[in-house]
C-alpha cells in the first residue's frame, strides 16, 4: 500500500506525484495527489474514468484541459471538475511549473497501481516519446485497472474485445500490471 507523502517521478513526461490521500487512508472516499508538471509538450492522452468524478484544484501555473468538447485553462485558485465517464485530457499550459491537486472520488486502489506502474515504466525509459505505453504493456495494465481508467482511442467497445487478447499475449511476453520494483513502498523520489 502507498503511504501518504510518497513521491514518484516520471522523467519522460516531466511529472511528479505526491500522494496525499489513498483508498486505504480515506476508507475509499478520496484519492488525492499533488501533481507537479514541468513545462513542455507532454499532453495526457484522452481518457475517461467509468466510476469516478475527477477534480483538479489549480495551485500554481496554468492547467490546460479538454473535458468532453470544452477546452480551457485553469488558473491558481480554480477547481476544474470532470464528471464520471466524460473523456478528458490535460497539459501544462504555461511556461513555468504547474501544480494541481488531482482528486478522484471514490478512491480506488487500481488508481494507485496505475500510477506506480506508469511512473515506474517512465523511470526505466520504457514509454514511447509521446509518453504512451507500448501496446502490449498498455493492454496488460489497462485491463487490470479498467475500473479506474480507460483510454478513448481505440473506442471502448473495441477495447473490450481487443485488450483481453493483447493482454494475454503481453503476459506471455513478460509484461505485468504490477512490478515489485515499481512499488511505491520501495521507491523514493529521484530513484
């Protein structure tokens, strides 16, 4: 389990996450992490959360977002809300560091698994230049955490049939949803 205050870093995307509230610490009520993003061209791929509302409380910098068909920029002091099941994307829209509280209600342990693995892959240089995972790794991880996150391309209906097959191939080739070396209990910032 992730401890409050644990920090993980994604060097390939320029992001750092500091866990503030987890499924365990909040009795399943609130996942909250402070997201710190360096300026750059990285854009979080369009995705949705099938059972969670997501909130972004802007602390510093400019928070760029697309939620459904709406695009905008959040400024310090503003809260941007993404309803359950709505596709969205985000990026650092400014020339400096962006800091937001990143919140999901209810909290799911699969969110913690997703971030541990994704940030671990980044630390090991195993993401594509775009910040995306390789296809088989994505199929394995996203099949495991589909109660938390689903990408919007290919369409979710297609993923339902395609990802189980790709995930099976991925597991045979050694890809996993959880890698012990990426566990936040064994990782500290800068490793």
